[in-house]
């Protein structure tokens, strides 16, 4: 039976953390900019949108997932340090994964040339001091890895995504808010920042067996990397240097606070990665006030398939984030291609329910996954430390709603934090972080003057029952 965590999952005797007690949250300064005035919610869509659902998938660049989509900016080839590579089809079921760390971003970006994708990082020269911050110390795989990143997913394998894009809106200028991996991106999704963390949390060596939560429930010894202004060697100072950071349990502001204060219902649907209460793959596990407050039991819901029951029983919250299990994530190396079916079923469940006429669904991918993308991402400094923490490479974004422009391809700049700005615009909330303060809310992708479009089901071959019955992987969808 699907239940909210804390009510139906075995609770651990004490949460993970230092010395077996709840980990002390790290004192990270909140967004120091002046809080913008609360916008008028009615001004965005005249109150026609009352539910926002964010479906966040894993690790695909725009060129990788929507190669050749009509009207979108894609290419058939890319460059790697002067070598031209034709983009080749690459199945989602392929067992290989490729690096998508912040350092890999710097290599791929290559000072704005976007030609480093052929060099995949796998380690550092042992003779180097501070190797993370010295590109001349980085070691790369050789052949046959050189052209792996220059790939795209065959359309037939992801047809539900293409159908959604043709029927509703597709954005080809959506970037990561950060320029690194998934943990950081998910923090920008709920907070518009990451406390300057730029990599996934680092587990002790040898790494413990799963589960490996990302946050306050991590075992002792886990630490983070922070990005600071400066240069050790070979990189401009705004690119920053990585310094050892704290345990990943923070107290910066997230949108949970304003939502709770305004009495707006929300839920974060996430897979369990273990049997204990905190072993859930939720971005809020890294936020002390949520993890150890009433929101955790009330609003963090697992398994992620609980959303189907909540829609069917007319209890969908006003704001929902939905993240997949590994099997349905689209993550390279998952050996599965059921992600498009998973997303299609969520869209169909909402579209065929009473919620359709009042809902905006945004489907996104949290980082580029190491896959080639030809568009050079703008680099924007964090207003507090002046380091270019983003933007990262393009990721696809779909806007699905009865008020979404039909068959529209947006060429305006959006980012991961645009999902957060959309929530804030719809419900009249202030920005909580620097990224959502600068982001748009996919404004150009809606037409609220038009009559609401009736829903047409997305053709899928699987059903909600398939996903509800799916064996639980108990493994994080992204652990690197």
C-alpha cells in the first residue's frame, strides 16, 4: 500500500548522521539579495492554473534526446578538439554511463568552445597536488570512448516524448541552472541554489553499499565540494576552484517554507532507496527543517507511484514534484527504456482526470548526462561569491497544459529554476534563491487567452499498473 513516509515505512532507531544522531545542519547563508515583492498570482494566467506538476527525469542533453525535431535547434555532428564526429544513435538500454560531474562540464565546455566531449574524465595524476583544480592533472579515457558522447536516442524509443512535444510545447533553450550533476540540480529545483555545492556528495572510500541518500541521512564521513572564486591553474577565476565542504545537511531557504506559510499543499513523490524513513531519493533530504520537521512525514511520499492513487482519489496537491526510480529514469546505464512510458502515464493520468483544466505539467531532465550539445551555455555568476555556478548545458523541457501553445518550440532562455519560478508565479510567492530570482516561468509557452484545449491521450504501451507492480530497485537513480 502506498503511504506517506513516516506513516508506513519502518523508522530507523535514529537517522543517519554523525554519531548516530541527527546531523547538525550546516549554517549556509540564505539568499542575501533583497527579496522581490510578491507577484500577483492572478496576473499569471488569471488564476486558471491551480496545480503545477514537475516531472524531473535524468541526464539527457537536448541534442541527445530531440535530435532532428522539426523547428528545434539540433545538429547532426559535433566537434572534439578539431575532430568532427557524426552523431550516432545510442539506445537507452546500452549499459554504459559517461561522466557528468562539474569538472567534466569544464572539460566539455572548454572555455566556451564546446569541444571537450571526446575527453571523458576517469581520474587524476597521482603526482599532482590539488588535482581537481588543475586541468593538466586530469586523466581521460581513450578509444573507444572518444565518440561515445556524440550520440542521440533513436526517436522510436522515445516516441511519447516526441508526441508530447508535437502536441504541446518544447523548449530548445532550457539550460541547467548549475553546471554539474544531479544532486546540485535538484537543489536548484526546490531552492534556486545549492549552498555553493557543485558536485554530488562524496562517500568515504571504499564507498558503502547502497542505500546512499543525498543529505541529512548520509552516513558519517560524507562531505561535499564547494565552489569558490579563484584559480589554481589553467582556468579563469570566475570558473572557480573546488574546496572541501561540509556534510550535506543544510538550512538554506526552499520553496517549502513559503508554500507552508501560504497554506498551499505540496508533495514530493520519490522512490525509496532503502527500508528506513530517511532513505528516500528526495532533494528535501538535504534540507534540515524539512527532513526533521512535519513536512517529511506529510509531504514526502514514497513510492513515487503514489501519485497515481492521489490523482485517482482526487487528492493531488497544488504543487508536486515527481522523480523516477532508476529503471524509469532515462539515466544512461540503467539498461532500461521505460522512462518515456513512465512519463506518458503520469501525463495521461492527469489529462484524464478532473485536474486537467487547472494544471501545468513541466517535464525536464536534470542534467546533460555528459552527452554532446552544440549550444554554448551562458555563464552567470552567483551574486554572492561571483563564481559561474551555471548555466549548464541544454536539457529538454516540455510544457504540457490545456493552456500550452500547441506545437510550439520556444527559443527563449529557460533553466531548471524556471520550474521554481513557475510555482512562485502561479501561487504569488517570492523568490527564495538567486536562480529563481533571475529565471522566467516559461511565460512564452502559455496562451491563457485561448480556450483550454481538450486532452488527447499520449499513446503508451504500458499502464500505471505496470509501474505500481514494478519491483523496487532500492537504488538511487543517479549516484554520480
